[in-house]
């Protein structure tokens, strides 16, 4: 597994002492991992997270360390969190796919319509911040071209400005659709990773409810609501049920 060494997010606005402590813990974790002291690496990375800092690199390294101590549930959880912050990172995607091979539950995902699948891929290739920056860039360009077209009287320049305006307006509208899809997806589709070695999924949120199926460590579920100590969950293959909240963590 590749070990990424990066910087933590939000360091610039934190108290200096906490910044120094987080950086020390992160690099201690990297050093412990390189010396095959994987449990120490887990402790150091978790301590850095407990200070309130996060980054794709930190979650990725923590996922690597959990993989080495054979905790597939927390390994996948942290890879998924890393992927949310850096969707296009190939190392994260590769290691996540590798870890998923160790999950007992092989959930069959039904085929998706080509257009829907294409939009989903584009929406999750970049982070929300990256999509927002692209959206702002396209907006500035097409507005500037519109103003230029209105102010300039030379026919050649007006045609040139019109072409730029039309091109970047289309790009802006297209990116807006992708960005809106991503926001809706993040708001509506809360997901979690099963951390318990095995958990019974029940027909209702009650201790004496009927077991409808079981899930194992590392399985990813969609969350739809909660009642007391239970989450209502669903799987991509259409199965639904309730399980204990303590059996999973939200990505």
C-alpha cells in the first residue's frame, strides 16, 4: 500500500500549540507505519483526528494502518472518508477496492441507466470545492464575454465574444447540473460502514423483531432514518431493514 504524506486541513486558523501537536502526531503515525508499528500508527492518526483536523491524506493513512491490523470495517470507513475529500485520487480508489475484496457480503448493484451513471461519475470525480471553483470560473467568463459583447462595436470582436459567451454559458449550465446533483446526493444519501463483525438486520426497530438478513464488517449501507437505538437502512440490491446504531459509523 502506498503511504501518502500530506498536510492537515484547517491548520492555519487553529491555535499554534494544537497545530504543532497535530503535525507531530501525523508524522509520528507515518514513522510508526514505516517501522511496521501499525497499532501505534492507528493511535497517532486517531489522536490527530481527535484534535479536529482532517484531510484525505490523514484518512488514507489511517485506512492503511487499519488494514494492517486486520480491521477491515474501519479501514474501509477511512478510505471512504478520504475519497469524499479527494474523489479523483487513484491510490485511494485502488486501496478501497482492494479492501472491499475482504468484505463477506457481496452485494449486487443493479445496472444503472447510461446517462444517470455518467452524471454520477462526473459528479463524484471532483470534490464539491473543486466543482464550485469550476462553476465560478465559467460564470466569470460567460458574464465577461456578455459585457464585452455589449460594449464592443467592432463586428469581428462581437462575433468572437458571442462565441465565448455561448460556449461558457453552456459549460456553466452543465456544471450547475452536475454540482446540484452532487449537493442533492450528499444531502439525501447518508451512508455508513458496518463495523461489527456480524450484525442482524431486523424487520423493525425492536429487540424482538424478526431477522431479515445479516451484514458483516465493511459492508456499506444507505441510511434513511432512525428510531431509538436503530437506523433504518437499505442496500443497493433493494433490501431494507433496521439495525443497531452502534454497529456502524457514518462516512
